[in-house]
């Protein structure tokens, strides 16, 4: 059985809230941050700080946001011309990250703790390729690995 191991990400996500608060305090900034307004493109945001999207309507009119939901955007300087953006929606346990490196943004990736990823152990008992399939019933998603024919 193969597993995706993300223990670093689990530790990182578990400490992200504390890290953001400490980062903001270190910058003497308001924890709420500065407002991101309709029409803003997150691709243009490389000024270090904490920002917020006030509501879902505003979020749906912001370029390059991974979800059209209100939430926080944290921009961090990684040094050597690199930046990280984190997007944390207010009403969802999801967290997204992307990097500015080599004069371009990477795609957004969704960070997942190891305890969540371990639920999706890919079977290796059968030769072939497997797809992770989500089944939604009454608003609850369940996941399983299905052999691709």
C-alpha cells in the first residue's frame, strides 16, 4: 500500500494560525489586515502583509483567487525575489498556497494535513492506474480509489 506522506504539511498547517498571528504582530499590523477590493488580481499582490476579502460577492470578482469565498490572503517574502501567498477561506477548513518564483506564480495547491491524506491510501494490490473518486450524498463527500479500466 502506498501513502502520500505530508507530515511536514500537517505540522505546518497545525501551526499556521499561530504563525500568521505572530507574523502580523511582528509587522505591527492589524490582525484583520487590509481589504482586497473588487477587481483586484491576486497575481499583482506581492506586498508583504495580511489582507482580507470581506464577502463572497467581492471574492467572485477577484482575479486568481482559488475559491470565490470571503477569507484571508497572507503574502510573505521568501527572499531572493520569491513570495508565498496563502489563501484561507473564512467558512471552510481548506488552505491554499502558491509561490512566486522565476517571475511567475505557480498554480494554487490545497494543503492537506497528513491525517486527512492518510484516508486516501492508494492500493497497490492490483496492476494498473487508480483514480481517486469522490461520491457526494446529502452534502457529504466520501472518497475511494477505483481502478482505471
